[in-house]
C-alpha cells in the first residue's frame, strides 16, 4: 500500500492490497495453518520511527528467537532494493528487534518489507510491508500530526465500538510522520473486562493477563505495549506512518520522578528505582527510537526533517524534581541542567525555518505535576522555562512552536509577554491535543507567569463529567502543515471524526516576532 503524495488519494488497487493484507494478517493467527509451526511470525505490527533526511528506524517483534530481515525500495513492487539489513530478535528483548537504516534518498516514499527467519533452520517467515517518507528537500511541503494518551483510565479495545478509532482517522490524514507526546501506555491503569457508561451502556474491553493489574514486573510493562498491537487501527497506522516517540508519566506510573517513584522491588546499584528501570527498558524495547551515541536510553533528541523543520523531542520526566520538593531557594527543575544546555545549544544552531519543541507537558497549565503552580513570577520548575525563553530571545531564535498532549483535552495557547508576570521573552504558541484513546477531562486553569491566553479549548463539561469515555467523541489530535514555498505553518486542532475544530496560520519571521495571519473557528 502506497501513500501517494501527489494525489493524496487511495487507488482501488491500493485499497484491495490493504484489505488483502489485513485478511492475511488475520489468517496468520489461525491454528489451522500448519506452516505457522515452522515459520517465525510477526507478533503484532511493524513500525518505523525517527525518520530524518536519510535515515529511519524499523521495528518489529517475533514470537520466538529469530532474525529480522528488512528490505527497502522506492517502488511498491520492490523491483529494486535500495537498502537491506538484519537484526536479531532474542528473548532478552522479548523478541523485539529494531535497526537503523542510513543513506536513504531525501524526500522519497520508501517501502520497507519485514520478515523473520528462524535462527536455527533459516526458514523464512511471511513478509509484511510498511511505508515512510524521508525528510524533504527545499521547496517541498510537510504535513505531520501529534497527540498522546493511549488506553488510559481502563478504556481499552472495544471492538464493537471500532477499537482505537483515532488511529484510523489519523491514517486518513496521510501525514508524513506522527509525534506521540507520551503516555503510549497506562502502566498504572489496568484494563477491566467491562466499564459502565453514563448512558447505561457497557464498554467491553479485550483483556490480557498482563493488563489485568498495575505493572510492576518487566513482563507487565512489556504487556502494556503488546496490548496496543491487538488493535487493527493501531497496527495499520504504524505500518504506514513513522512515529517520533517520547514518554510522559504513565509509561512508569502516575506523576513519576526519578527519585520519588519506587515499589517493593527496591533500587538498582546506581540508585535508580527498579520500577523506573523496568519501565524504561520496556519503552526502548517497543519504541522505534534510535540510540543516541553512547547515551543509550536517552529520550531527548533532535530530529531534522529538512530545511523547513527541526523537531526537538524533550524529556520532562527523567530529570525532574519530586512534585512536592520546592528546595530551599524555591527553585526546581524539570529539564535538568544537561538537557537544558543541550536544548539552548541546538536551538541556536538550528538553521531550519521552524523549531518545534515536542513536550510531554504544557508549561502554563496549573498542576503540581507540571511546570506551573499558579499566578506570580517564576517559581520552582518555572525557573528553567524562564531561563530557556530568555536564551531564545537573546540568541534571536525565531519561529519556535511548542506541541504537547497530557491534559486530555485540546487547546491553543498564545504566550504574550505583555500579559505575563515574567516578560523577558518573545511571544510564542503552544498547542495541546489529546487524548488519542483515553478518558477526556475539561480544560485546566492557566497561570499568568508567562502570560498564556487560551485562544481555543475543547474538552468535556460539567454535565458530561470527567473521564468521559472515548465513544463520546471527545478524542483529539493536531495537524501541522508547512507550505514548501511560503513556509507558512498551519496548525489545525481535530477530533476523532476528522472535523477541523480550529486552526491558525503562522508566518515565519526571520528577524521579527511570529505573527498570526488568520484564525479559523
């Protein structure tokens, strides 16, 4: 199945191929097919990630020890192979395997074919085909999506209600890539067989043993990721759209911090809680995320996506203070000194038109878990954000946009120094969108430290109540389009039914502040 960039439309042939592939995947699970005993199978879906100008990461999981074989082509027929590589899938990684492909052509649709070979016999399993597009050259437009929050609050896969419907809708948008801003799983939220809905109906989940209780063991953390692969929408989306993955709190436990999250399992020799270590290992086992030099296990990174865009994937969990810890001088930290210095340096060095900071938390919504505590000058974690904003202004860095999820509703925030308690920064936008498939909440309270104004917000209301189930339609994602000629960025907030809720066009400013051209409700 190809994504045709020129027409942005499915051909009849592509639809038939896609339907046939889905039937083939379903057939693999049938015990009547005897060859399954001999051939290694792909367990769940396939994924690509961290796609840049000439590289991409490919991920898949087998159901036994096997060797993953990957071939790439610029044509769907695979008549010509432009890259091939292999990597083992072994028990210590729960039979997951990933590899990084380099030296790929820029601005090109790439089709990749994955299969597993039995390590002992060499018998080859059946192949599955995926797709991604490498970062464009000058003059080519970009379209990508972002959101977060999957399978939260016990709202799992109800096949009678379409499963993870947001993933099907996002696939229909044909994006170049997708930023998942965290909460890929809810390790601290079991999936029960049933949940009652406020209208008297019953939500019925697919259930697994590993999702039946709060995750503490490595197997349970891994089981949370495997649960998502049971959904056909999830598998179809990730086979066709590369993901830029970061994490938030529920990959470990609610509101976790490095020094404040632990259980009876105790600590590793370096002081890391074993709960966090297990969660981190499962995250890297199941995410198509590249290793960053010798710093294996680091989440924050920059992904260059051509001359128009650099994406800065930050980590607001691994270096944070405890939520209750103010410190003697009322300073706190959420990025940590090393990451903050890296972010300043990389933003200043970026030559891309747009610098998107993908955050796992908003910076102006009042929460003990996040950055803002309430009105007033910078306090605790806000000091690091103030430091960053001053550095951006001093270096003359323009066209910085923040994207995040986490809050289980969607909003557009404009940060205006004229309305702020702290004013030494240039105005900027922050966009919030989610959940993908979790309970919906109502809009939160903004503080005035950095002067945010809610230009748009949408979530549940008092009548609907909080933790509104996904079937009521308040599931959200955002879309960003960057025009290849003008460089104008259009940000659109969308819902699970693919409705455009609100959008804004932002003109890139080489020497001046970013200004709004138009807003569309």
